[in-house]
C-alpha cells in the first residue's frame, strides 16, 4: 500500500490502511462488478443500435432486466 497520509510518525498511514482494508470488499470483486456493469450497459447500447458487436451476448449472463445505456444524446 502507498505511504499515504504519513506525517512522519507512520501512525495515521497505518490506521488509514487498516481501516480501508477491513471495511471494504476485495479489490478483485469490485473490479469484476464494475466490468459486469459496463458490459451490461454496452449490451443494451448494442440492442438499441448504438454499437455493432456480434460477441457481446457471450459475456452477458442475465439479460432479463432493463438497463439504460451509458450514453447521453
């Protein structure tokens, strides 16, 4: 972990690092959920003809719910 918020004694840096790791979900899980969300949004955009992507359907597990594409016109 970076030495963020270290004012010389190292106490604050250690406290911030411990608090951040103990209360947050794992980094991998967060990255995977962000990826899944972006993939679902792109799938909707493909369905609405914003993109042409013949393979996006292979990465969608559940397409039963409605999502808005992340596009502002």
